[in-house]
C-alpha cells in the first residue's frame, strides 16, 4: 500500500473513533430532557487509613398519649435507644421546650394533576405557616414544583413576604417531580440550617417526572434530619374522583406519602376539610414544641454505607403511648450527623 493510501485509512479510522466516543459521552437530545439525577450516595473508602467515624446521631422524638396529645416531663432515663437491635448509650438529652428554632420548608405541587386545587393548596400552605410557625423565632421558605423546582421565597420570618410568594402562584406546569423537589430542597436548603428542620408537602403524591426515587427522597430527608409532613390534595376532590374519599388512604401515591412521612418522623393528612386541617396543624405545632432531642454515639461508628435501623422505646413500657421519630438513617459521610448543636 502506498503512503498516501495508508494516510487516508489512518485518518478515516481516527474520525470513526472520535464519532463513537462523541456518541457515547454526549447526552441524548431526543425528546424532552429531565433534570440531572441527584448525586448517588457516596460510598466511603473503608481501608484502615481512610475510615471516617460517625460522631453522633440526633433524634427529635415526640411521645403521644392515647388521645394523641404530646407527653411532657419525661427524662433521659425514660428512653431506650436501639440501633440494629443493639442498645445505645445516650450522650445528651434535651427537652425541646427550651426551644431550638424550627426551619420550615413548604413545597407546593403545581403540576397539571392539581389543576382546580390551587386555592385549596394556597390556603393550606398559609394555614400551616400561620399555625405552626412561631414568629420572630422560626424561619420559613416556600417553593413550588412541577416540571421544574422554583424557590419563590427563601427562609424568612416575615409573614407578609410568604403571603406574597404563595399568592403569586398562578399557572400550573405539567409533570410532577415530587421526589426531585424533596431531594434538591433538603440537599441545598436544609443541610446547613441550625435548629430543627421540618418540611410540609402539599401534593396529590403521584410522582410522574423525578429522576430520584422514593427511597432516595427518604434517605436525603433522614441525612439532613428533616421531618416531613404531607397534605394530600386528592381529598379535596372527594366525590369527583372515583374511589377517593376524605381521610382514607387509597392508592399507591397515598401509601408512598405515608411511607415518606412515617420514616422521617412526620405524618400525612388526607382531608379536604380546612377546619380538620387546622386542628391537625395545631397538633403538629404542639408536637414540635414538646419534642425531646436525644443524641447518641453509635456503637457501630463507621460510615460503611449501610442503612441503620432505629427503634426508640420507653423504659417502663407505658400502654397506649406512641413514639414518633425517624426509623433509620444511611451511614454515609455526607450526613449532618456530625454537627452537634
């Protein structure tokens, strides 16, 4: 083969290689692109020289009596903390009536599936803010989500700014990126705030667009110590949607909302009655003002990527009492667990 032919063949081979790599590494442009998937949970290097140790785990704990009212006056000796069925030593105990501020994120679903429920959502958001938040102490941020996630008001104590932000929502989007909204808000807004962290989500619970999964949404909430409450908009459609009735958990979206809230220490509400919601919000407010903050150093103190199961019990086994706290946490090094307050 003459030199000119060899040169031509070499050039063609290099061009083909370049086109292959370009097709492999470049993102697809076919159809509508979603937002980038949340970063995966980091897998720590567990070699002896690079091991990172968990300093402590903090648990906001609420104890309710048979009537659902918060139980006050308990002490450290009243609680038993189990992690993966191994009893843990309590490092510190605090009665929350002493009062760390609460940082509240209100996330409102503005996807097409909530069309017709905008007024209900806005009124519910305002009711929650006015009932649960302690002015001049707590801070609230307001965001909406559909195809996109929009922070409409950053953390503030000024209720007039929050009212303006809630009232400014006019047009719904299309899809529902619920889990992405939780993931992004927890990661970007909840991770660095002092005090206790609470999120209320107003949604129908049917995620149609997220790259994140339900499990990833729960994990990021647990990692950032965020308690999630949810208000279902489906109840407001009672009588118009077959099978949907006030106060009842019916479909997979409802069950996912319950799981999301229960595993982070919160609660989901299924009612379109504003008076019933206001009573529920009053209960939430009382619970937040009556929490105990328990801190322990895990006996298994390495960040090994496993999910640690938590079980909080009362030492005297009081009948009818219910304990609300998060049920687990992922042992990964980007937790806020190592930042005691």
